[in-house]
């Protein structure tokens, strides 16, 4: 295997068996996307023209009227907030995030005002929005939303995310109905969603996605929606967007990633073969029980689920996880169920053969415990 650029920098090598994590560099892109990044980096382009072209490509893949590339979904939140407040008016765009005297209230259900690794509230404030939370963390009625609308309301905001409270919130359909009845736009943050058409099809005005999550593109993001809002979003690059400038490299990589989407998942047979080989090795170890489990949400992902029996293994799942993460290479497993003694290996981000390194390390850690 070649030495990675990050190892050349003297940084520790990462084996990612956990999924798409911003803290681990989100996604590893295809050769085609990597070539686009390289080619763009070594050339010049009229940036406004490139951004407009990206908007057309985004429109084509989302079914929206138009689009706007961003440096990430978080920037998409700030930019679309600013867009619904300022519209296309340059002097207002240049005044953001100071929105005094303008319609600047953004209504959000309390259970969706979340922290995704950054705070939705702060991203909205960056765009000049004042957040208005409605209802309680686990219960929101449609009346709460409707009664929060005033002459200062700029938009309604819906967060579709596993981080949000899943019960007791009003649906997208209800949010759409209320927003359109009051002639207000609905913004949807669907950062990690993989269906880029769904919310536009439902009638959302503005939808935000991450380029580094389901798309598996470069560090980037995009906004799609109604033409007037998308023009206002792109124009924010003359305002707050300048502090979140998306470069020609990321825009070009985003375009190629969209054109390749959906990438074929690594084939199910291959996932199962590799995870079975891993499980066979781990099932030899006292205290470990490894089996193949399909993704909880029913996606075609087959992970190796490792149950750690604390008494027999002499170590908790939590300690094992920690030791894997603090080694070199640092190995990151999925840990949603670590509190009940379960960790799992996601085969999708693993390079060929890395499952063997994972098995060897786990076996070595347990052996070391036994010898103590
Ligand atoms: C990840 C995420 C974001 C931020 O996306 P980036 O592309 O990393 O900026 C925003 N909102 C939600 C719900 C997310 O899951």
C-alpha cells in the first residue's frame, strides 16, 4: 500500500469502519471526482459562470428550478437564511448578519433545534436570522407554528435528521401547508439525506444538502429550490458567503459527483464475504460474538456486529473501542450501541484488506488483557 499524504505529514493513519464522519474527513472520493479536483486546481475559470453552471447541474439532479453550490450544508443554512431575508438586494446582502428592521424571524420546532456537530441556531444567526423556537422538545402542535408567525417572519425551517427528536414533531406536509398558506418559504435541512428529489417534489422552496455525506463528494454542499431564492443564495457570495467561499476545486468535484450519483454501493456479496471472514476470526476469541447484521434502516449495508462479553473477554466494548481509536493506525468502529456492549464494522469505507488489520488488532488487544 502507498504511503498516504497524511502519513507523509506525520499524522496518524486512520482506518474508518464507522461511516461518514466530519471528524474523520467525511468521504473518500472516486478517481473521477479526484481528477476533477486536480484539473480545476491547475486552471482558471470565470467563477460566477462556474457557480451558475453548478446551479444548473444541481437543478438537473434535484428536479428544482435552480441551485447554489456551497462549502458544506452548514454554510447552506447560513446562506439560505440570508437569502430569504435580503432577497437580491445588494445593500442588504452587504449588511448581513445585521438584519435590524427586516423580516428576520425563522420558525423552527423545538425538537429540531439541534447540534449536528455545529448548532443549527448559530448557523441561522450567521445568516442574520433570529430563531423562534416553537413548542416543547418532544411535542409541537400545528397551532404553535401558526401562532408564532408574525409580520417579522422570514421563513419556516425543518430539519430532517436522525439527530432531531423523531416523535411529537409536525410533519413536513404540515409545515408546507402552513408556510404556503402564509406565503412564506419553507427551508429544509436534509444534509445527510440521500434522496435529492424528495423534498423538492413535495413542494419545498429551499432544500440544503451536504456534498460529503450521501453524495460521497468532496468537502462541499449545495442548496436547491425556487429560482428567485437560488439567485439570492448565489448573490450572498458578495456578502456573508465570502467568508464561506467555495472554491473552483470543490465546485468542480461536486458537479462530477452529482453526475456520477448514485454510486453503486459496494456489492452486497462482497460486503458479506468480507464481514464473514472478519467474524470467523473474531468468533475464535473468548468473549466475542460476531454476526452479520443488515442496516437498521433497511439499506443494503451489511455490517459485522461484535458483541463483547465483558466477563469472558476481560474488557468492555467501550474500552476496546477506545484502545482501537488510540492506536496507530487509529481504527474507528461504529459505536451507536456501545452502551449495551455492541460495536460494529461498516464495510463501505474500508479499503481492501483493512478488515484483516481490524481483526488482528482486536485479537491482540484481548490477548494482552488475558496475559495481564
Ligand atoms: C452534517 C449536517 C450538517 C452540516 O453539513 P456539512 O456539510 O458538514 O456542513 C447540517 N445539518 C445536518 C442535519 C447535518 O447532519
